[in-house]
């Protein structure tokens, strides 16, 4: 199980996941850099993702949707704000409408992913920063913590291929 901790910190307005993988940093980086790999783990197992647009560079736009078991689609967007291969990725993240356009830019979160080599593989720390305690609690109530844990739980199998 790659996720070793997930921590909701209402004072710091963050949700932090720490996961470890038995693979080198460059290989783990590819699960973020390659949209075909990313869509195999982003989202809970019953809500697979499809990335329709993926510009993996600072200022780049990302558009995706996740498809639920009954065909419902949940759309999202990212704006990539920093790419420091293979150790750091930052992006703004939010909900999108049916056209893939951001629903509310002020309701975006900011994600920071860091990858560090360990003696046995890679430690991945993913921190989502929220604009308010209300936003953090709303996202937690929607199942973000469980959903991201389940999503990250799919990375191990991808790295073994």
C-alpha cells in the first residue's frame, strides 16, 4: 500500500498525502508527466480519468474528466504553475463545466507534489492547499481524502509494468 499517511490540517488549510514506492524517482515522475499513465490512476478505481488536454509545462492547461460507474462525468481543470523534473510539480486545480472551462477560479486549490529518493525507492508528498477552512471541509465531505488515497493506491501496479 503506497499511501503511508494522509493528514487534514484545518489550521494550515492543507491536505497532505505521503506515499512510498519501490521505484526510482524518474519512474514515479512519469506517472505525473505522461497523461496516459496519469489517467490510469488519477481518480478512485470506480471513477477512471480521461485527460483530454495535457500541457505539461509552466502555464500549461490540463482538462480531464472522471467517469463514474453509471456514466456520470465529473470534470476538472489544472493550470500547471511549476515543473522541476523529476522532483517537483505544482498546479492549480478546480472543477470544470461540460466544456472543460473552470467553474469558479476563486474556488481552486493549489497542489504541490515532491518526489524524493529514499534508500529503497521514492517518497511522494502531495499537498493540497485550500483558500479557506470552509473549502477544505467541503472537499473533505465530498470524499477527497478517501478518493485520493484510493487513486494513489493504483500507482504501485502501474509501476510494476
